[in-house]
């Protein structure tokens, strides 16, 4: 299992997927070896180079990994690569490649920084065509699969395997009052929770503009934003400019010690994202029994499939706020119940790991 990140040192969605799928597969007697710049089994590349130089640091990692795999290829039945950027033609025959997002998709949506994403899209396309013709691709969402088709991967080589969630960790909890006291949040307010990186693709500024309109219509409602990123300070400044005293910025949180309880202490999950793969935060919120308010993206259609929330257009803050207020006023306990039931049946990591295992067996044969 190969990627440029892995928890706890450096990780977002990709690292968490590897960590959880590896755990589930090991429980079914598969042997998993994880190779990232920080290990834990094999260390390749340089984490500081990736942090400081972005694409160049990632190209360094994948170049060194390619050399390692060519020398040690016979040790492994399957090589599982996540968002790979192999700068030279791959000689690896038994590869499964998973894409969580694509630079191509970011360019299609004009996401900043546009020049960087455009350069990344060119590199990405070149590297995808360097992969062996027997390589099988998986996309974490149908939209990602569509992007792979448009890049030039034939549809018979692409499989949709969605992300999962630890349903034992992320679950409804009874101690809501205690949870809110722990984070200094008012007990009598309706709490909307946004959890994730504050980056352009997540559109936190649009979320705050929409919440400013919600605040004009409803009393005793609070927006809690957990996470950090390049738009953390701009988001705080925007909230201050609207005099939004009912927006709470928690900054970077401890994922395992804080996230499960923040979900359990909230009333709704909300995301204004403009581009996503399949966000783990959304699946964690669903597993925690939260009704979900998300932007109108094909990648987020799991909310409609589960019948556990609504999709709104955050490009129109006034209209979006009215739709959200109407939804909240109707009260939605059944949506939370459906979210939890859907997660247990379809999203637990044990289920997702078996889907990946089917793909691995296909390539091994």
C-alpha cells in the first residue's frame, strides 16, 4: 500500500483510507505492507520535501518508490497505489490504482491555485498513461471515475469503490450536554458542524456567507468550524466583518479524541464544498447519526441515496439559507436514523475492505 501520507504524522483522507482498509484486511488474514515517507513498514521519499515543494516532492516520492518496487516486485502479490505520479513508464504488472481526487477535476471547476492545478493536471495525465495497460483503477466516487474516463482510462479498467467509516468510533452518543460543555458550546443552540480542511475546494467563505443569512432568520443557532488551512484566517476575518459572534473556530483538532465527540454533540453536518472525492467527514457525520446539508455535487449524492439530508446551492447564499432554514424547521430525526442505518449496512470499513479485496483478487488472477 503506497501513498505520500499516513497517520498520524501526515494524513488526510488518503492516509485514513489506507489505515482503515489495512486494519480490516489484516483481520481477514491478509498481509499488508505500508510504504510512505513516514512508514510505518517501508520509508521512501521525504515528507518535508512534499510539504515544502508540493508536486515536486510527490514526484520525488513516486520516482524513488518505482525504483524500490522494480527491485522488490516479487515480494508482493498486489501493489496498491494512491493518486500516483510515476514520472517514468511503470513495469509493475499487478497494480491497483485508487484516485481520491484529480487535478483534472480541480481545473474543470477553476479551483485555486489555478496555475498549480493546471500544471498538476498535465503531470497527472502523463503519469496515468505511464501505468501498465493491465492496471485496474478505482475511484472513490462516480464523479472521480468519470474524470478518469475523460483523462483517457477505458471504462472497463475503472471500478467504483467508495470510502468507508469506522462505525464503532463514529456513532450517536447520549452525553450531548457533557460534550458541549467540554468544548464550551451553548447547550440550548442548534449546532451546525463543519469539519475539514479550510481550503478553496471546501469553500468555507461561501459557508460563512450563507450562515450570515441564516443568522438573520433564526435565533440560537451556532456554526462550529473545526479544521485549519490556508483560508483559516480569511474565514475568521469574514465572520468578523459580518459581526457573526455565533461562529466558533476550533482550529486543528485531535482527530481521534475530538472528531467523534464533535459529531455527537452537533445537530447537523454542513459542507459547502465545491470539489470533493468522497469526503470522510461526511461519512463520519452520517455514521454519527447526523442529518446532512451539503452542496450540489455529484460526489455527495450518497446523502440522497441514504435519504439523510438535502443538497443546496451555496453560490446563492440568500436562497441557500432559506432552503436550509425550511429544512431545519421541519425537524429531521428520521434523516439521522437513516444516515446511521445506511452507514452500518454500506459504509463500515469491513464492507469496503471486502470490495477492495475483490479488485485485488481480480488483478492477482
